[in-house]
């Protein structure tokens, strides 16, 4: 089979790495890919937003299956474009992707379907939002309505912080059209967990549990990021909680979307807060999480292609993936300043020595120039490992990180240790 993976980050590198192990895959393509993927498949210079060009490429090269990593092409309707051309593709339709691309839709949807989430208000006027802030209880959470690369969420402890967030999102246009509406919701306390399932539109199959670390700095300090690390399994998960999440959140979501003619086929990611009242939804994503995918793929022993085709062919009932009992972890190496302004073009050294320890290093924001690797993003590398215990996996990861260098590199030193 010829497989095309769309995306250029650590999540897509992990998917390519896993698909490359399939005996049924003859040739792998990645668009636009990154230097870490070059040894696993052919890198194609097409940006993720160019959905017509991607469909043309898949048609011309007779690609058997396309796998979508990031949210942007899903929100632009790449799955619909491919389906219209009878090209096989893994991911939800544009209609179903609205569960991620519009937080206001997601909140109203959850309210309508009795899916537990924080109390909320939606505003399309900065003036009205500011008026609400006068009588609001703090802390509270302000979210840009549309896609914001994991950076559109602001936890505000005081009114002035909240007013600044509204100004940035709605008046200064920090996130463009994604900030035309905001959601202001109650702040939830508890422990976070990432819960990913695949759905063929009717049935769902949970993947192994994981947990990511959103804050930029040790001790869960600093601004929210796209994720600074992840572990699997989620330490706070037990069978009772697992069953509650599936019954109270996952099933009503899939059924509710189907009822609204938004049949969901792909990966549904629920970011959850485990509160004293039970699990509540922080956000939904319509694709694999990043960096959660990296640790989930490290634990998948069977063929990822079986899961993907089970979704596309609507026969998940026949798929029985095999998972490792090992724990897995990943630590993100980032450029100083991320998730705000950061520099690019810093020379990266020490990867081969780190790999010699048995690590998987997934590239997230790198560029190759004249056979030399440089930084090219806020999140640069995902240093990953699996072992019999989480402690051993993390020990291996941090040993490996000690060999990797680039100017102004930073990373969290407490992945796996902080109870969220």
C-alpha cells in the first residue's frame, strides 16, 4: 500500500514511525513532513492547508490511504474533498470537525446532550464580555472560539487578567477570526486526563489512556502550551472512571453528532478534568492529540493500519489492537519564548548519542540545511521512551536529553512527577 501522512510535527512523525512498521505498507509519503521523517518515507513539499493540491497528489500518485494529523486541513474540509474523489482518507468530515473548530458549538452541543462540562457563557462582543467580567467569579477561563494551535485558552485569576485576555483575543485579533467569539467558563479543579477513542461513526474503541502537561514550566507554572510532555497510562485512571467516561461522555458525543448528521469517523480526543463531581470535558479535538500520540504509539504493539482501516470501513468490531504493558513518556524540547515569540535557526547537536540509549526522537519543529539540523519551531523535539516502569522510561529520557543541545533550549524536568 501507498500511504500519505499529512502534517509536519511530532504527532505526524510518530504516526509515520508506527505505519512504517506495517508489513502491508510498501511506500510512505509525508506532506510537508520534516527532517526526522526522511528516513521513513518520501517528503512532499505541499502545505497542510493546500487541500486541493494534496488531493491532486493522492490522485496522481494513486495513494491508497491518506492519514490526517493536524486540525487545520480537517476544518478546511480535506476529508470531504478526498471522499468526493473516491480517495480513501482517515479523519472526520468538515461537519463533524466542528466539535473542535468551534468551541461555542461544542459547549452548546454538550449542554444539549447532557455531557458534563463547565458552566459557560458565549460572547461575540468585547463590550458585553467586559460587562460580564464585572460580576464574574474568579478564577475563570476564557477561550477563543476557533482553532488557535492550543494557545487560545487563558486561565484568569483576576479581573484585569481577564480584561487583557478579552482585549488580546477580540480587539487585537491575536488569533484572527478564531477570536471573533469567546467562551467564558467556570474554572474546574481536579486532575487532567487525555482520553482518545477511534470511531467508525457508530462504534467506538478507546485507545490506551494518556496524560499531557500543558503548562510551559515546572510545577505547572506559566502559560498554556500545545503540550510540554506526556505519559501513558494516565495514573489517575481506574476501571470505574474509564467506564464512566465512555458512558457519560464518549457515547453521547458520537450519538449526538450522528443525530445531527455529523457522523464522526476518526479520532475523538476528549480533554477531561476529573473533578470531585466526576469527569468533565475541557475540550474536544477531532484528531490525535500532540504529544499524547507519541506515547500511545510507543505502546501499540499491533498494526496501526488495522485500526485506521477499521474506522474507514466501519468494521471496528473486528479490530483487536494489542497494547504493551510498558509505560511510555515523552518530553518536549522547546525554543526559549515558546508559546510566545521564539527564535529559529539554532543548530541542534547530540541526537545520535541520545538515540544510542534506545530513545525514539520525534521531530516537531526542525529544518535541515546543508546536512545540518536546525530549530524551526516552538516545540522542536519529542524525546520518547517506553519501559517496564514510568520511572525507568523517564530516567532514560532525561539521560538522553543531557546529550542534546541547541541555543536557548528549555524543557520541563518534572514530566511524570506532577499530579495534575
